[in-house]
């Protein structure tokens, strides 16, 4: 399982992405990367460009997947 983590000044790398109130995790690295790319494209389209370096995809092992994929 993989999660997209965002760098925060207070807590370092954390999963700030949630689905229905639960942390969002993905079944594969590719799914997480596709979601991150879509997120960054949406921000760019809205003229709210974000630095890709504030995100990372982390392998969190075999935890229960909580997103809809």
C-alpha cells in the first residue's frame, strides 16, 4: 500500500489526503502517482501551482486500502 505524503513544517512528512474522513491509501505506486499528477494538474489549471517537491509517495506496507480504487 502507498500513500501520498505532504511535507509540513510542524510534523515533517504526513498523509494529509483523506477519503470519507480516513487517510487515503493506494493499492499501487502507479495509482498514487496518477492521483498526485492529477492533483498537481488541477492546481496548475487553477493558477495555484504547487512545488512537486512538497509531496512524496511512501510505501506503507500491507495496510487496509481506504480509498475507492
